C-alpha cells in the first residue's frame, strides 16, 4: 500500500494488444513498485476495449482505472467539441455520447482536453459551440453516472477553457457533480497570474490535478516548485487525486522513477 498523501496516477497510452505488450506490463509493474494508485489511459479505439478485461488486467498490478483520456481518440478522428463546422461538432458530440455509454457505471471519469478543439481566431464562436456540445453531453453523463472533466489547457492549444476561471465559467451553469474542471500545472504556469490563488478559488470544482513541469517533462525536470504546490493542496485539505502527465526526456521508466524520487518527500510528508 502506498504511503502517499494523495492517490497518485500516471497518464499514458494503452497499446492495442496491451495484454501481450511487454513494455506495458513492465510499466504497470514499475508503477506498482513505486506506489501508484492508478493509470489514466488514452485509447485509439476505446469502443473495442473490453473494460472488464482491462480492469482485471490492471488489478493484477494493484492499479485502478480512474479516468479515460479522450485526447488520442480526438486526434485520430479529428474531433472538436468547439468546431465551427457543424458536421465535425455533431460527430464529436456523437462520439462523446458513445464514450459516456461505454464508460457508464465504471467509476471512471472522461477527460476532454484535446477534444475541446484547437486554437482558432473566432474565440467567441468556439465558446458558443463548446457550450452547445456540453449541453448535449452533460445531461447524458449525469444520467449514465459518468463524470466529465474539462481540462484547462493553454491558449496556444485551445480557444476554450484556458484558465481555471474560464473553464469553470463553461460548467458552472449546469450545477451538477457530473462535470468538473481539470487543472494542469504546465498549463496553469502559462495561464494563471497566481497559480496558488487559482487553485484555492476553484478547489470545489475539481477532484483531480495533473502535474507536469514548465517544460512539459515530468515533475522535477523543470522549474515549477511541486513542494510548494503539494504543501498548498495540503493546507486547503484537498482530498482528490494527483496524476503525472508529460513528455519523455530520457526514457519512460527512468523518467518516472526520477520524478518519484523528487516528489516522494512532498507526497509523504506529514
């Protein structure tokens, strides 16, 4: 059992033949040894994955499946919930509804980051289109017992839900627990005037936090003080999850081990 203050996850891609993939098994084994709680997964063809089989596979390593990251699906299929082109937006909503049905009753959330759409010139229209998409998705998610998570990503990657305030403004009208925001330290380092003030102000709207350094590598490879961030979360009595996400600097397993050596004193301190 982990001695971390918060359930710790890692986001990565699920290989098509994950059950026989040696590298993926090695990753899961390393995560168990390091004390991870769960793994967030991107999937190319989410509909073809038997979630009962996947859950059973991960349980062999003591890993939970707290979230499905829709980014890879969005990239592969050209999806955008804020697209000006109505056929693209409608198709994105339809696939979003299928995601919700596939993950119903699985106690896992669906993360909409890249799926929000790319950065465009007409920001007002993108926000309007995204809200129309959420109007269709949020009620269905609530009905099916699935939590939708709108990730706050920087202005160079998306035109909607950039800052935490911007993200909350898109979801607060629904007034339901089935939709949240997802802060990410890499994006907050760009968008927030005061990262710590924003975390405190919008704490009621998120139950998971992505941690990635200012250079998009794992925590400990850049300039962000994660000791201060985790201390701040503790002072606010944060009770949610933390997930590592980022680019690989040297190789996945070594980077993950190095990042955990850096983070462990902060995650385990009283």
